C-alpha cells in the first residue's frame, strides 16, 4: 500500500507542476496576442481560447495537492471550540462527506466527459477542438481530491503543515 | 417546490455546512448536487457538469492566477525594499512618520498586487517589529498595517475585484478602475486620522530625534521619487494599458506579469526559480479560489430556474423602500455576515439575490458592486474572524489577538464613513470608469 500512496502523492505533486505550467501558458498566450495585435497588426484567433482552456488544468491539476496539504478554505471557529470527544468524530464525518461528494461530482463530470468523447463534441470557439481534451481535467481533479479525502479519513495521509487559503 | 423553500432552505443548508467547517467548495457541491437532484433529477447532472466546465474555462477568470503571479514576482523582485526606502525618505520629519510610511507603502503595494493578507503578513514581519522597536505604539502600529492592507483589494489590480465583477457579470476593466479614487480617498482619510491622533496623543510615536536616526532619510527627495518610477512601470503595464484601451483586463494581467519580470531583472533579482515559484504560488492560490467559483455557479442557476431570485425582487418592489434604505440594507447585511463568513462564499450567495434588486432600483452596477467590494474588504478587517487580522497575528505571534482586534475598529469605522461618502457622491466611483467609455 505504501508504494501506492507514494505513487498517488507523486501524481498529485506532478499535477501541481502541470497547474503552474498552465499559468505560464495563459500568460504566454496573452503576451503573444498583445504583441501580435499591436506590433504586427495580426491578432490571433486562438490565444484567448487557449488561455481560457488552460484555466481548467490550472484549477483541477492543482486542487488535489491543495487537498493533500489540507489547504482548502474553511470556516473553522465553531468546530475549533468544540470538545475533543465531539470534534474528532465530527471531523471524520465531514471528511467522509467531502470524500463522497467529490467522488459523486467526479462521476457526474466524468460521465459528461465520456459523453463528449463518444459523441465527438467540439468546443464552440474560433478554432474548435474536442471538448473532452479540456473537460477531462475536471473529473481527474475531483477524483484525485476525493482519494486524498479518503486517505485522510483512513489516517494514511502524509502529515503536511496546514495552510489556510484566503481571498483577501 | 416553492421559491422561498428553495431560497431559505439552501441558505440555511449552506450556513450549517460552513459552520461545521466543511471546505467551502464542498459545501457548494453538496448544496448544488442536492438542488439539482431535487429539481431536475438525474437529468440535471449534465447541467451540473457544464456549470463547472463553463466557469473553469471562463476567459475573464484567467486574470486571477495572473494577478497572483504578478504580486508574487513583485514581492520577490526587491521592489518592496526600494519603495520602502523611497517613501521613508519622502515622508521626512513628521512625528509618527512610520505610521504614514506604513499606510503609503500599503497603498503603493495595493497598486502593484492586491492581496490584503499578503501585505498584512509582509508588513507584519518587516515593518511592524521595526516600528515597535523604535517605540511606536503596538496597537496603533497594528491598526495602520491592517488599514493599509485593507486598501489592497480596493486599489487595482485586485483579485477580489475580478471575482466580484465576474460573479456579478459586470465589466472587469471598469470594476478595477472604479477602485482607484476610493482607494486614494481612503488612503487620505487614514493619513488624516493618523496625523490627528498623533497630534493629540504624542506618546503614540517616539520623539522625531530618536525616530530620524536612520540613513534612509538621507539623499534627495527627487532621487527618492526617481527610484519609485520603475515600480510605476508595472502599474502602467496593467492599469495604463486598460485605460488606454490597448489591452483587455485579462491581457493587462499578463502584461503586468511581464512588467514584474522586467522590474525584477532591473533590480537584478530575476532568476528562473523565482518565476517558477511565482507560477506555482499562482496555481495554488488561484485553484483554491476558482474551485469555489466553479462549485458555486450552479447555485445562481438554481435560484433562477426556481424563480426565487425574480420573486424575491418582486417582493422587494412591493415593500416600496426608498433607494437609500435599500442600498443601506443591501450593504449592511454583508457587512455583518462578512464578520463570520468567507468573502467569496457570501459573494456567490448574494450576487444572484441582489442582481434583480439592482435592476429594479436602477442602481449603477459598477457603483453598487464597488461599494460591495469595499464592504467585502472591511470583512477581512472586522473581528472576530477577519482574514487580515489573522494574517497579522501569524506574522506577529507575540501580540495578543485582542490588541489586533482593538487596533482594527477605528479603521473599520473610517472605511465605513468612506463608504457613506462614496454612496452619496457616486462620481467618486464612477468618474474614471465613465472616462473609459462604453467598453
């Protein structure tokens, strides 16, 4: 099992690298577009679409690593104030809920991606591409996230310092 | 199912889930999955999947990771040190000068990045210990750092403004530009407050003679201004290009990243590792924020399909409240709720409820959502659960949280007074967006 966990962790970390690369791709697309339009008077028909598509892997390749790091945004003040004998089982129950809903969402989005694959559905963009090339990242991200929640529930997740995300 | 059952049931369910400390994106997934199942059955699953896909491929939201990457590169570029030294020189011989430097530096940082937590953490680790060491009042120092940091989501570029504009379906460019004048006005109000407080209570700051023994105060003021110019270049690469109509907000976010890279090269700090780290940070922070957006968008569709948002709007019309009372109520609700709830979660719940009301009353979208943005910013400052308070607390663990709580209140009320000003004089918000033209 240890080997499987290690492989899972490496896939997750590699996913984050893919997410970071997607951010670079977004930036590169827009740089190219601005230069092409204003210096060469030759706007592209693809840059905006490619950048938009790259947002999907940016989010869903990175999210499993955020789950592994326990970094999701939560409002924890009520539970923090609870006594241990209530908080511990409640935390397990919440992890179970997280694992199940992410698995269900992965299944729903995976089914939709499969439908797009089977029917050859294309994007409605200037240069159409197969939609599943983009949407495949969504079930991947949700499924991998679910696996991390299951591992946390089973107590076999790596100990990583908790980070809190935040908007402001 | 009647509209009020959908509306009250879903909000109650969301609040319970959030209070149980379930991740916000999971709370929205549970809410929307339940809603889809009850309203459409399994045939609604395609709608559920497509709402996630459409948000995850929204071109407007590409600005979010780019603005975060830009801020990360700037924090590592050495620009902060140069800005601090220059402002320290420019402020000159005024009692309480570090308070003023702190607020001005935060405002300038706001014009370069736009994450209050990051700035509160940065100043909490760098400026705050130096101020306390020099004899500045701990509580008032904490207050000026919190106040300064709260300017950052208001002054563009701002990730929060992009998220508000996207959720509310208004022009991102106008929303960003609308924050410039309120940001400057609030900076001015903070400065006036600080000067008055120090004037009437001189013990808040050390004697000038003790405060000024610092080599940074040497050199010409012109030289200090000149040293700040390269940082203005980054601001131009974002807001300048938007205002000149050369780049869209998303393109400007990308040119801002390029500007930050050029600035890092100018300060001889540029290296591959730094840029890679910035893109990693952008992916991590953006994924957390945008996953919540992806999970929550279906909620507004459910409210629309059930007619909840429309019917609520009709009820509001029957109440025949004056426009001012309505604006006050619409801003007072999030003002209170932001003390306890996450900004993005609450934003995504309130947008579909507020949109029909805004249309009915004919409020200017940019004006209202900019006021809302400022309320959300205050939410980060208000005890007991403002994010920015905890960012400062984690940067200065020896300072009791009660001191940080007390420090924030005067500035919360100043921002609230500023909001009344912006509400009564809408041109303060709308002047610059109008100059931008219709697009």
